[in-house]
C-alpha cells in the first residue's frame, strides 16, 4: 500500500467534501491529540479525550498526568496550526516552543552531569537517551543537528507543490526529528506536530499515527534507521493516511 493508494483515497476524500462538514476539523484535531498521547502512554479513551477537551470533564479513575498529556497536546496542536497559517519559519526556538507546550504540565527539571535542564520549558537534553535497542544522538550535537533539520525544511517548504513532495517532506521531517530525540521527553509528539505543521502549511489533511499501530510505527522508524532508507517510514505513513481517509469516507457513505 503506497502513494498511489493514498492518492486514490485523498481524491475520494476531497470529492466528498468531508473537510467542509461542520466541526470536522475540531473533531479531527481531537482525534490526533488522542492517538498521539495514547502512543506515549495516556490511558484516556477517544471518548474520554473528547469530553475532556470539549467539556472539561475528567475520566473517573484515570491519572491526572494522562489528562494533562491530552490537554497540553491539544494546546500545542492549536499553536502549531495557527503558526502554519501565519507561515512561520521553522527554527530551533520554534520547535522548542512546541515541545514546551507538549510538556507544559508533565515536564520537570532534570539533573545531569552536564547541568540541569527543564523538560517543561523545551530545553534540549543534556544527557544521553536510550530507547529500545538504540542510543540517540550525543546531546552535545543536538543543537547543531536540529538547526540542520530546520534549514533543510525551510529550503523546501515553499518549493514543494506536488502532493507527493508535500507529504514526503512532512513525513521526512517527522522521521528526522524523532531520530535525533532532542528532548528528554515529548519527542514523538513534537515530531508528529512538526509533520502536521508542514501539512497544514500547505492546506493538506493532517496526518495521524493510530495508537493500535504503535508497534508497526516503531518498527518502520527502526527499519529506516537500520537500512538507511526513509522509504520504510514513508510507506508506513502513507498506509496510515489511507487508513485515516478510508475511515472518514466510510463514515460519510454510511450516513448518506
């Protein structure tokens, strides 16, 4: 399932004028916040996330930290989408601001041999990080490598115009940032928000990584790193978009 399947689904999605439905964008943004935080451990269901974000109703018996994750992600997403409309340039400061919003109420001061840093303020990490089978970029190289990512995105951001170019740029930025792991926490959420910044910048439907596909998501990331081939990750993300668009198309077809 590659780009051609995605393009077919995207064309059908547009033909049905799904984005013009009342409250579609709001419901979609809540869906994104739910899945992105669930991947990182939030126990809230989709309905519980919706009630929290729309009505301020908390889920009985669920941890406060899980509620904070969802709430903070939604505020960060709102900021990202507003910034995309303003056509802001991608900078290290901008990415740190996104991460600070993601980690606003769940971050903390972290003490390391290289000095203290605050994960609630978007500070780049000052220690090594190990996830699964991999150590990520030496913390001393993080500022330079994040700057390089920003430069690369900015060079292409206004140059891309074809659908495949836009989505490849968004998926690649997601992959590159999460593969550096610049922060102590919130790397996945921030990288997915960067991806959606690029898509919204170009007025494209936003992307979702579904919580139930978490294992496949991590495998696609690791396969691309191990084989030095971004196509593994792109293929996975296109399959996620087909899944998302197809779900929305089925909802409309069921309603008419």
